[in-house]
C-alpha cells in the first residue's frame, strides 16, 4: 500500500515516528513490552517458510558471514590477545547487553544499536560491556584491568571498509582518581605499550600512537608516552574531530604498518562511564580497542 499520501500503514499505525502508538509502546512496563514483542515475533515467524529464511540470510548484511577468511581473523585475534599482560583479566562477554548500555552509558546513538525483544540490545562495542563488568568488580583502590575479543553488530550505513558485524580486541582499566593525573598518565602508557605490542604481534612492521589532547592538563602526556616507548612513533593529532564528544581529557589513535605505511587500526581514550555507572565522580576509566577485521583486511590485501 502506498504510504506517501498519509493513508499508508506506517502513518496510520504510528501517526509519524513520534506518534501516539510509539508513545504507548515506549510507556509500557518492561515485562509487558517484552511479552508484546515476543508475541509479535512469534506471529511473524509463524508466517515464514524455509525459503523465506534462506532468502533473508542471503540478502541481509547483518546475517551473512564475514567476507574475510576465518583463519586470518582467528590468527589476528590470538595474536592481539597474546600481547595483553596477565594483569588484564580475559573476559568472555555476553553477545547482548542491557538496553541503553551504548546510548545511556557511552553516548552512542541508539539507532546504531540493534535491540532485542527482551530488554537487551546486541553488543555494539566490547568496551561498553567491559565497563559494566569493571563497575561490578570495582572495590578498593586496586585498578580493574579487563580484555576481550568480541564480535559486535553495529547498524551503520554500508560503506567501503565498514561491516555490519565485526570483531574488536578491547582493553579497559578502571580505578580511582589518585590526584595529579597520576592514574591517567600511568595507564595511558600501559595501554600504549599493550596496543603497539599487539599490532606488532599481529604482523605489523611498525606501530604509531597519535595523541589528541582534549584538556590542556593532559598536554604533556604524549611526551611521557614517547619517553616510555622510544621505538614507537608518538605524535600529536590536534586536528582530530572524531570522538571529541565521546572521550574526555585525552584520546588516541593506534596506527600500524602492514606493508603500505602507517594506517589507523585502533582507538581509545578516557571516558566517564564507570563514574556514571557507580555515581562517583572519582572513578576513572581508560578504554581502547583494535579492529580485528581491519587488521585482517590489511594482512589479507
């Protein structure tokens, strides 16, 4: 049915994206909404047959396999994980997180996340799940260090090099403010060493670390990283625009040379996520990640 004249099914049912039907559904208690969503899914699935499912599998970019060879992806995952010191606890995250994890805690636009029918959403970034786990584990003054590899789904528009699902190697360090930015300086150097070691373990000829200062108090951090890692090309990247509303204080890009010069393969920075989760402004969190599929594509080029 043509919906362009205002008489189609979408305007009739929702009266527009923010219409009364959407308001009613959004206002339902969680258990009631889950019951309704499951019943709708049951009825829709009951109308499908084998060929329908196969056609969707062939055509839906969210369900088709990764285009990269399994062996290459697995080798990259193992190489990156092998670089993490034993102080970083390996965690196997669930493929789903509580609804609102990515938007409420991390600020990722909700329309880029795939929701489920049970009050959860499909993981779109492992650092968000690790932040939740770190918040659960945070007690006392000792930092919590976690790492993982997780395949995630992100509802981003198709573009060269952007996949609907991909794997990320992620690390986080959560702790308490110690004053004078000592926590931040120490663990930035720790993450820089881990990440640059990791890309070399995956086959990079060289590694780089580009630092973007978002707060003048962090202005000398790049020099501290360079002093601690003399074999890494550390540089300032003041013109970076991506992530300025996502990170605070300082963020960085990890680069690696797999045969055609240094190119971006990872990212990270300081976030307020555990401070929000625990309701404590003294909590500190450093997150970082490397794109497994990105590295695999460079190796497979």
